[in-house]
C-alpha cells in the first residue's frame, strides 16, 4: 500500500458492533503514489474517434475541418502522483498514436498539450483556463485528487468544455446539474464500497476490518460501509490521519478472526498498511483489498503481493481485447500494460470516439456525445454515463496475484487471477442521502 501519513486516530463502530472486522477496501484513490515518471509529457499528434476495432483503428466519417484537434492535459508530474500520471499519459499517448496512424479524428490530427499542475489547485485553475482559451482544447483530462478535480470542474462547466479526469473519487465532484464533467478511473466511495459488499456476501465473510483516512474521501468510505455492508457481519473501522505512516496500532486493534481488511479507504497508506501487516502474527486476514493498479502493486510489494493482496480495478485484464492491446504495447515498448495505462488508453479512446460521433470538434457537441456514448473498450463494462456524468452499470474486479507472468508480458514475475467480478453497480446519485 502507498506510503502512509500520520497523526492521531479514532475507532468507529458500526451498528453497535464493537468487534473488529478487517477489510481494506481499495477504492483506488491513487494518493501516495510513489514518485517517479519523467518530464511533462509529449505534445503528440493526430487522433481519430469512432468505434474501436481490434487493430487499434477507429471508424467514423470525416467532416472536413482543418488543423489539429487539441486535448488539454492537467498532469501532476511534480509530487507523489508522478509515477501514476506517467503511466496514464503513456497509455493515453499509445492509443492516441494508434488512432492517428489510422487516419486521425475526422481526418485531423489529435494532439496532447500537456501541463504540470504540480498538484496545486491554483496552478490547475490557471492551466485549465489557459488550455481552453489559448490552446482551444476540445477536452481536458489528467486531473488527479479531489482538490484538483473540484477546482477544474466548475471551469469545465462555465466554459462548456468536457473534463474527463484520471482519478477523482470525491462524491462532490459531480452534481445532478453537471454536464461537462465525467467520471473515469476512480469511482466514488459508495460505488467502490458497494462492489466490496458484493464480494463480502459472495465469500461469506463475517469479520471485516477497515482503516479509514481522516479526510473527505476516507469518511465517504466510512459512511458507505456503514450503509451498504451486510448487517450480519462484524465490521471494525479504525480512523487514521491522512498523513499516517505507522499503522501498527490500528492493525493490532483488528480481531484475531479477521477475514478481510480494507485499506482502499486509506489510499495514501495502502502499501504501508500491507507491508506493516506482514510483521504482525496476530492479524492474518485472508485478503487485503488495496490499490487498484495491479502493476504498481506488484512492483511496490514484491513477492508478498501473492499473499492475499487484491487490486480492485475497473479495467479488465482478463478480456481478449485487453490482452490484444497489452500485447501491442509490449511489442512496441517492452513494458507491462497495467490498469493505469489502460485508463489513459480508454480516455483517448473515449474522446476520439466522441469527436467522431459528434461530427465536429466542438466541445459542447463532444460533451453531448460523451454523455450518450456506449463504448466497449478495456473496462469490465461498456463506458456509459448518466446525464450528470457518473459511470453507469460499472463492473469492478478483485484481482489477485500468483507467481508467473501474463502471456502479454513474459518478462513479469507475477501473474493476475480473477478473484471476484461484481454485478453491474448503480451510478452514485449525488442527490441521495447515502453519505449524509
């Protein structure tokens, strides 16, 4: 799990259950990603939209027009998300280049004008405005973290330019009035918790525990677990500061019979929690649900990742379509195509498709196309949106690890196995009282 952060803590009980139950749900907020990555991305060229096919081309009818079509990138290359964002950008550019090689979007090149937000909301605001006004961006992407997402969202609405962030999990990111913001790589806590509730019922777990980060996303997890988890389980939740780095005390509070530990409710601490758990004899959950990118999880945790760590993910690494793309990616780059790469790939696919379907590179028309899209791509379910931009009928996977290597990445030391696949999940309705 990611590097932790720390201060005080507090335990919460659910429905008067004081017994602990471990379950670290990986909502996938990529907070605390290890640093790394390089530079500020490339400016790219071309792109096309339409419906994807197996060889990376897209179909659609050119409507004339001239010049390049710009997608604006708001990437946190500086700070803890550097590696996460580079993986996303690599996947985005891989799909963009495939599209461009097959004729572009409406016969025009799709380029990626990338900027470093430095994970600073004020900088993100300035850059978003610049990309819209100076670069004529047809869409924005790249945002990570609730603070950045909540800053860019009103700018997208005011300027009527679609905004498809990498990973913004805040339940407040969308309202019922949103028309230009669209969820992508990270579902809100209620959706993630609902998938974990299905997993708990499927496995028959009775003792579940969670470590909750003391900030809005973590607290949304807390409220969602209280509302959505089965009534007949023992659920122990321990609240730790967002910046906590030592989780031993919280882990020792978990019951001896814990079956599932959820760490996704503390995104910055996912890897740290898992590593510190390995040193405890009296806390031995069967599974720990943590980070949603299997590739970074395997790289960060090494051989121990095969000892019960589960990655909760939206891309489907077990589909034929994913395997075909991952093989092309390996053939071209020599690298493992992971979930973060897949999210970037899907965003490029989505924007290209929406432009092609709209028949013009007009941001308002593109947003309308995104809202009505039904795109079969690398996720476990087709990309579909509600009127307000929430992913609809999303399917999530719990991915486990074993010694070996995927067929599409023979240089690897771990292979992925499907532990659980959720039923389609209802879109979170921001007007509901679920989190109240």
